[in-house]
C-alpha cells in the first residue's frame, strides 16, 4: 500500500494525541522524517492541541428542555416588546375635542409622561438583552 501525504495528515491528530497504535506511530514518524516540509506543517498540532473533553451530543430530554426554555424566553421577550411599545407611545396619546387635537398626557400630566418614558427605556433595555440572549441559543 502506498502511504500518501493525505493519509499521514489524517493520522496526525491521533499521533499527537497519542491515541494510535505503535505501528501507526512508526509509520507517521518515518514519513515525517522523510518529508521535513510536512513536519513543519505538523507543528501546528503541537501548538494547538486537541481538547481533552469532546462535547457530547444532547439526548432527547435535554433537547426538549432547551426547546421549552427557548419558547418561554421568546414569549417573555414578545410581552416585554409589546409593553415597551405601549409605554413608548402612551405619552403621545391625543384626543380630539372641540375641533382640536390635544396631547392628553403630555399637556395634562407631564410627570406621568416622564414615568411612561422611563418605563419604556427600561422595557427596551430588557427587550434587547433578551433578544441578545435568544440569539445566542
């Protein structure tokens, strides 16, 4: 069998992780000794070792928990966005009386309008925090 550069390249992670047989180890060492340019490329594996723990795949129960958590977070995010829109627009509510438009909350109770504004800012901050969190799931 002809041992090619691609075969040795495939074996290098196993070789550097010391998870190959003695025969494979000798084969890789002989090939690297004969091809110093590949030996230089192989130093990458020494500088960037493989992680000790390989992440495990999730089982069905973990996937369901993650799905339920994501759905709940998206539902809360939707409610927060709706409340943020309501509080953002409430100070600008108006009414039409005697042939004129009047800004109800802004003119009659500017403190209430300020409170709505503060609540809106808080709601928008919570919304964007939840949005960032759901994008990372």
